[in-house]
C-alpha cells in the first residue's frame, strides 16, 4: 500500500513512496520460509506472497529450482482455513504456472475446494484449475465445470464461464460441448453471468455466420436484461449488419429497429453503445443517423464527464465524414470548450473546426485563444492540425487563422508542438499564395527567439527558397543576419547559406549581401567561415549589381547531380592517398531501394520535412541521369517520371520495377533490377520489350546492364519514339534476359562460363494519366474564372452501373491523373449528386482545370457532366477524348 511521507519538514509538498522500494528477490525467498512454520501466521504469509507477486509482475524471473521451491512451500498453505490467505495462494499458483509434474500435487486440493461449501473457494479453485491443467485432466473435471456454469451462485457460474472463454483457445472441442449449459446461463437473472455466458456462446459460434445470426435474432427479442450483455449484443448485431449489408440488395437494413430501440433503454451505457453502433454503420442514411445524433447531443450536457467524453469523441468521428450531420450539436459543443476535462474540451474544439462554416471561424478563434493556455502540448498539436485543415478548407480566412498560429507560436511549448505550428504555416504558404508574405514574416519573428536549432535551420532553408520570390525580399535580410550574430554555429552556417541565396536570386541586394558575407569570414566557427568564403567566390568577389550566372544559381538552388547514397558509399570506400577524391568517379545511376528497406517503408513526412507532391530532387536526378546517357541526351526536357511500377511478385528470385519517363516525343522505361540469389551473378542484363499492342510506339534505343551482383540494384533502359505531343497509349510485354554465372560462396568469385536465361515479367501499360502532372491550385474558382471561357469544352457521359458515387469519382480521377482540389474527391455517404474539381498540367506544360458533376439514380446508373478549361483548346478536346475512350 502506498503511504504518503513528507520529503522535508520545511516543505508542504508530499510525495508517494511504494512499500516495495528496495526489496530484493533473495531476501523475499528467505522470507518465504515462513510457509513451512508449524504455526502459520496468515497475515505474514499474505505479505510474503504479495512481495513474490510484485517481483513476478515487475519482470523478475525465478530459476526452475526457485520456482519449484516456492511452489511446494505455497501448497503447504492449503492447511490454513484463512479465506484471505487462501485467495492469495490461488493467485500465487496461477502466476507460477507449474509444470505437469507439479500440477498433480495441487490438483486434489483444488478439486476438493471446487466442491467446497464455501462459494469463494469454489469460484477461485475453478479459475486456477482451468489455468494450469491440460486437456487430459480437463476431461476428468468437465462434469464439475458444466454443473458450475448453471450454479445458483453467480460468482461460481461467472468463474466457470470466464474459464471456458480461456479454455476455448487451447481445448475448443471440449468447450463446444458445453453449449446447452451456456445457453441456459444466458437466461440467468444475474447480470454478470448473462454477460459472460453471451460472450462465451458467441465465441463458440463465431466461425459460423448463420449460427451467429440466429443467436442475435433470438436474443434481440428482449430476453437480455443485463446492460453489459446488452452492450455485447449490440456489438454482435452491428457485426451481423455489416456482414449482411454486402449480400442484401433490397435496401432494408436488418436489426436497425433493434438498435434504434436500444436508444430508449434506461441504462446509459446501452444507449451510448447503440448510438455509436448506428454512427458506424456502412452507408448510414441521414434518417438513420438522426436519432443517434440526438441522443449523443443530450449526453453532451450530462453531468458525468465520461458520458460527455464518449459523446463528443463519437461526434468527432462522425464529423470526419458527415460534418453536416453534426452541425446541430455545435451550440452544445461550444459550451464544452470551457469543460474542466481538457480531453473533452480538445475534442469539442476539433469537432467544431470540422463542422463550422466560414462565418463561424472568427468566433471560434476567439474561444480557442483562451483555451490553448490550459491544455497539454499533445492536445495543442491536435488543435493546430485541425486549424490547418480548416484554413485549407476556407482559404479566404487565412489571415485570422495565420495570426492565431503566429500568436501561439510565441507562447511557451515543447519541440513537437512548435514543429506542428511551423509545419502548418509552411503548408499554408505553399498551398495559399496570398498567405506567403505574412507567413514568412511570422516565421522570421519566430526565429528571433527560437530555442530549437532544428526549427531555426529548417525555417532559414525555407526562407532562402521562398523569400527571394516575394515582392520585397530586402525586409527579410535583417532577420537572417541577426542569426549570424546571435545564434550557435549550426544556425549561423545555415543563415550564411540563406544570405547567399538572396544574393544569387536578387541582383539589387548583391552589394549588401557581400558586405554581410565578408563579416562572416571572421566567424569563430570554421564551417561558417568556409561557407562564407565559398559563396563569396561563387557569387563573384566584387559584389557588383550584375545578373548571377545560371551555374551559380544551379549550385545554390539545384540538387546534387549524384544520389547521396552513391556518394556516401564512394566516400566510405575511398582510401586516403596522394590522389584526391574524384567526385566524377561516383556512379550517377539511381539505385533502387534495397529489398530490406522496401519492406519497411517509412512514415510519410509533412510540413518542413515533406517534399512537394513531385519531389524536385527526384525529377532533377532522373533528368540528369537520362541526359548523361548519350542515347537519350537528345530527347529534350523530361516532362514527368512515374512512380515505380512493380513487375515481379515479392520474394521472387529477381525483383524488377519500372519507372516511366515521359518526354514530348519519347518514352523511356527505366527497369530497376535486383538480384536476390547470393550464389548467382547476372551479366548482360536487358529487358526484351514486345510493343505489338502499342502501335504508335517504335523502339529506338536499348541500354543493357553490364553486371548485376547479389542485392546490388542496377538499371537497364529501353527507349521508344512516339508522335510528338500525343498521348499515345498501349501495353508492353516484358521479358528479362541475362547470362547467369555461378558464384563460389567461399571466394565470392564468379565462374568463367555462363548460361543464357530469361525471366518473364508482368505486362506494363502506358496510359493517358502518364501524360498529365498532378498540380493543385489553392483557389479553384479564381483559377477557373481567370482562364479563357472560349477554351471550355462541355459534354455528358454515362458511366454505367456503379456501387456508389465514390467509386465513379475514384475511377475518373485515376483515369485522368489530375490533382483533386479543395477536398472534393471525398464523396459524402449516400450522396445522390457530387461535384469534383481537378487541376493539373498536360504534356507540353499546358495548364488544365476540370469540373466534374456526377449524379446517380435509383438503379445505380451514374451520369457525368465534364467541363474542361485549359491554356490550349486542343488540350480541352484531348481530355474529353481520354474520358470517351476510357
């Protein structure tokens, strides 16, 4: 038992101390000798067992000898008649989990207790026996367990039922023979017995869908009295509804009336369980959802915190998919912002941010401002993420939301909280062009007093990329140079890079930048001095107002033309000598991900750590790689590179994926190959491509791979010519061809002779979406109206029968390969009509905007109206051709 002791007489603070602090296993095992005393002291024995249980639960392990010694000592305590000590003995035997030889010793004692007149002995003996016995012994006591299930004492019956649930995992055949007794226990008047009986009966029948359906049908007629059992039954009913919804085409939802009836139950837990079940039904209609939302709304004003929390959490989930359904609860949720329970307040805030309209944003911001100082950082992060989503939903409200983020950025908080705010501001700057200048200023003010080096360097990097593109770049110089004066070496070095970027991009600022960079030459840190020297020489030492050379801009803003992984490997393999390291010796081929890394895909980054939708570094690397290959150098500017498409199954001998590189008049397939067999070396690796089903393509070049050792990825290329500017499509059949050489495991050397072999790969398709880049717009309406109306092409199409509008929307988005805007790719459940907005860039760098209007009738036939605007009227026609032929 924890006791409160004052730490210091002069202090009023009290700290909790555990009575188990400092106990050692050896000392406790010595104390266990009291179990052998002729005159047992029940109180002292109970204390020793408590210590032993504490040690076991803390992870201390007993040796085989120690466990056996303690077990035999504990069995001697059966001679005591003290009820409290007997319960401790049961616990100890259960925790020690004796082996088969030792079980025999206590079995007779436990069976005797199982038939005792003391109900407490009977219940606990059943639990322990079922925990330690095997199947052979279980058949001997099965008769007693069946009797216990229908025992008049609810404690004994519950113990037998719970034991049955555990035994079902090890001896299912035996437990399934108890169905009649369990069925009888389901009719018990004892609440706990009925609850456990229903749980066991469902487990026995869970693999038989028809049996579960019959069970639910029989019990929903009103034979269940226990609120706990009623909650279980609601869950089982929801399961039956989910399973039957796929096969039931009539539109009738079985058992919905039962769930709705449970909303009028006298027990609050049953009402909530029913309401939650209704909100989680697949394709729930507004009519079905309304009574559940009404009940949850009443719970929001309950005096019990647990009910308020449960209701607001459920409404929060509903708001993610059906925000309009929760709008009626907004007034009640606003009162919860001041709730003493901060979890409830946070859920209320985030729900309001999802359901609120544009006019309520300012009022919400005022309420949240007072609330933020009272909650922990993890809750603040949730609120910040919800505000970010709200701002992207209502771009015109970016000023008030950006001001709110900047205000909380200046308050106290941990690293994760500050990073979440900075990430949100960065995302808003990227997605809402009007927010760029104010957002950058907020970030500049933050780094004036930022205690986190990581955030300062990331913001300076972002400022170097975005600041020179603003209307008045000079106003950011003061903030950047302050970092050179006041910060640590890491931030100073980052600030020097940022200054150099401003000097390279803004010619009028170059003289001022040179003055500042020269001051950095006397910095105490060598990294800062080296960077300043490098940039002064790169930009031109005189600092005149002249246009910066393209190569310098490429050096400052461009990506490294060799993969960092390859550079790192080459540097590790470099042996210091008189010859300096030659960067030109580093292979420029993009190594595909090793198999081990591919299986453990990382978490998708966001904010500052996230690349744009099409990472510039990857595109640049691909472009430089292809231009460095003589066969492809004349193809011109690379328009798009696809994500890798797997051409082999996982765990096969050879792993191959392909990247489609799209040029104006050519398509290059980059096959990334990995050899997964240690005993083989592959040479002269190439892919034989059959383009007979792609009539508009003609093969013009092949670049084979000279050697492919074990687990060392390599690339082979095949190039095709196509009509310029045309979205040619087709299917390509692929066969991997190579020479196999056996490798000696001991020496690692390959044999001289080799055998020519082939390996069939999956087919590859070039589709219309490959010629379109996903590029979003922050304000679709403004972008649409700014385009020439004469380029608009409108037509209607029948998409045939579909399961839902969501399926139809997904099919068209995938067909066109355009970027959904403003969250319009999400279709509300059971919607009869929907509008989806898409944007992108068509091959030839032609901007395209698409407005899709969908409708679905009672026969699930979907019709679509397609409106397209673009910078080139022929592209508008091409989009319609893609849909018509798709």
